[in-house]
C-alpha cells in the first residue's frame, strides 16, 4: 500500500512519469481554490467529499488530496482509505509546500 503522504518532490516526479494516471483532488474551499491551484486539479471541498466521492471518483484511481498546509487533505485521505479508496495519498505540506518547493508561480496565501 502507498504511504498516506506524498512529498511535493515525489508528486512532481509522478507527474513527469505518468501525469494522466493521477487525480489531484483539491479539498480546500472555493475561494482558496480560486486563489491558488495546481494545474489540472479537481476542486471538491472537504465538506462535500462524503456526498460526492463515490459519484465522481474512481475508487481504483491514484488520488492525491491537496489542501493549504496538508492537514485537511490528510484527514480526507484517511477517510477515503477507510471507504475503500486504497490508492489515496495526501500532499505533505499542501499547496504551500508545492509553491515553495516545486512551482513558485502558484500564489502563496
């Protein structure tokens, strides 16, 4: 089983190898998503995950949850794993770490 967290560097490497195989699930609020986002991510606020996950996501897909600092996304990843989404990981440090370590064009807030 995959580690529950993935580092920004490991995620960037995965993007280079197999970008189409990843689903980036941004669990922040809509205003946060509008402020800063990783290209290609899907917005699904944390509070909507229980009602939308099974309708909109493939339980077999490699999903990486993203939030601002990594706390909400980790909670969502744990919940999703408990629901049978076995290949879910959380981006350690969130979009803030992504901006600092990988893509400085992503605004920090």
